[in-house]
């Protein structure tokens, strides 16, 4: 009967202490916050398909690009440094959690010293060993809230790592597309250089027979040399893109040849459809949104830590050991050393320091909530813009492809008419300019279309699965730790 009463009293005491514990500042969880911001549907219509947003770089059908992104994600030095930051945050959480448990230390001492105070005179030998235990019971939950803040920081570091990985994957894909664009641009210049060289040769031959003028020859030379002047800049752009990809992959620019990207290939063509996802789902999977929400969780826990400073703090210390002393010419004496102490401190007057600290943390929490709102608004804008760019870019590529076919046909006709004397060389020059302009415009449109697809997948948070609603709820600093 006594044991039952003792257990009931212990449970009642535990429940009383749990009721006294300070809780984190209240705030809405992430799914509810997203629902208050996200619209029901996108404003820009786009073809939908079951496109996997994870490993989105494989949707371009370019094995080299796929391999490069995998290499960068595995070897990039910034990613490795971010992984270390995640480990540091996890270790900080372990340190904070260890403060909740008692601490046990062992000690030993040995001395051989001269005793000058009688009786008796002479040397004294002393030796002892003992244990010391100390514990700071977290009655009002300040230490538990510190654990919650550390957990939220670790969650934020992990989300920041995913955000960095997503950015690197997108930047690598963008650099690869720029490289293929520059290589295609160089090929366009080379092809048009051959066209203009043949035109120059034709004017020179016609000049010999009096069918052309020096003006036509000078114009042809000017057109050819203007075109050739673009080659050095394009070659420089190619080298810059290759060096950038090498650095992304954690390698020196000189080792870029090992990545097998120096051979010219077409610009990768993205899928014309977009993943089927709602605005709220897209926000939940974006790493930057989850990073911002982890900051809100951390600030909410820190508000609770600051509020807990208003209440008393307790400390329990226990020590026990044996001390043996031997005086010269006398038997050894032993003594059992035991002590127990319970101390408590409570703030009385601090000139408003604690209140100001609470206000500061509450303000920081409100700031983090505003930052989360702004992050979600920016995310929605990015997704809407990139959906529009992808849809309109596909139409632009189709139109410019038709324009290039027409200008190529016009160029062939102008050359034939000029050879037959039915047209002036100005018509040939105009056709050459139009063909070059349309070829460059189509190449640029393909580049922008591919870049729009990369930007869309990046804006959707593609590359890493978003946690389910239940998992998000588990990561939220709730009363699980604060009330235990």
C-alpha cells in the first residue's frame, strides 16, 4: 500500500513539474502556413505529365549532362563543407541533450607533505578516491527548449544542404547548356565563314571578267572579317564554361579534359511537359522554404529559453569517497567522505535584462516568420515565371526554326540570281546577314528554352523528396520534448 501511495505521489509530482515547464512560442506548422499563401492552381497553363522532379537532369536525354551533375553532387567542395556543418549542428544537439542528464565524475588524490602543526610533527601521507555526481533538474524546461532550438538548427542545416545541392545541380546544368550553346555558336560562325568565303571568291572571279566591282569585293571582305572577329570571344566563352564546370566538380580548370566535355554536342532538349504538382506541394518540397521554417522553429524555442530565465534554477550535488592518512609513527586513519547539497537560484532584480531578452527573441521570431512568408512569395513567383518561360520558349524555337529554313532558301536563291547577273551583290549580303541572324537567334532560343527548364525544376525544388505532412509535424518543436 505504501509503495502504491509513493508511486502516486511521484507521478503527481512529475505531472506538476511538467505543467510548470515553459513551452515554445506558438506558431503555425508548415503545411498550415503554406495553405494560407499558396493559390489553388497555377496561373500559367503548361502541358502536364508524370515527370519525375527527382533527378530531373535525366529528363534532358543527355548522358554527359547527367553524369556531370552526378559528379558535381558527389565531389563539390562546398557540398562537403555543408555536410560538415550539418554534422556540427547534430553534435551541438547532442551536447544540449547531455545537459539534461546527471553528470558523474571520479577523482583521486595522493600527497606526501610535512605537518608543522602539532601533534605530531613530521610527514603525513594521504591518499583518497571518490565519486562526485551533479544534476541540474530542468524543472521549468529551459534546457529542453535549448535542445529543441538545437534540433531546429540541425534541421535547417540539412535543408540548407539540400538547397545547395539543388543550386549546384541547376548551376552545373546551366553551365553545360551555355557550353553547348557556345560550341554551337562557334559552329554557326564557321559555317557562315565558309558561305562568306565562297561569296568573296565569287566576287573576285567576277571582277576578273568585269562582271563585278571593287566595291563588291570590299563589301565581301568586310562581311567575312567582321564574322571572323567573333571567333576569339566565342572560344574564350567555351573555355570559361569548361573551367566553371571543372571547379563545380571539385577539380582544377586544367583537368577539364577528364570530364569529356570538350567535344561539341547539340544543346540538350528538355521535356515539353512539367511535373504534376500543386502550388502547396511545390512550396513544401522547396529546400529554401523548409530552411526558413526551421529558422522559425529555432526562434520559437529560443523564446521559450528566454522565458525560462524568469524561474528558479536548481542544482543537486552528491559526493562520496574514502580518505586515508598516515602520520609518522602512528597507524593509518581512514575517513568516509560524503556530502549532499541542493542549491537554488532565482532572479530578483536584473534591471529588465530578462524581459528585454524575451522581447528580443520574440522580435527575432516575428522576423523569421516574415522571412518565411517572403520566401514563399518569391518561390511562387519563380515557379510561375519559369512555367511561362518554358511554354513560350518552345513556341519561339518552333517559329525560329521555320525562319531559319526560309532565310537559308533566300540565301541560296540570292546566290543563284547573283551568279546569273539578275541580282546585285547587296541582295547576297542582305541574305547572308539574315541567315546568320536567324541561325544565332535559333541557337539562343534553344539555349533559353533549356535554361528555362532547368530554372523550372530548380524552382519546384526538384532533386530531393519533400517530407510528408507527418514527417514535417515530427520535425516541428512541439511539446514532445518540452513536456517530458
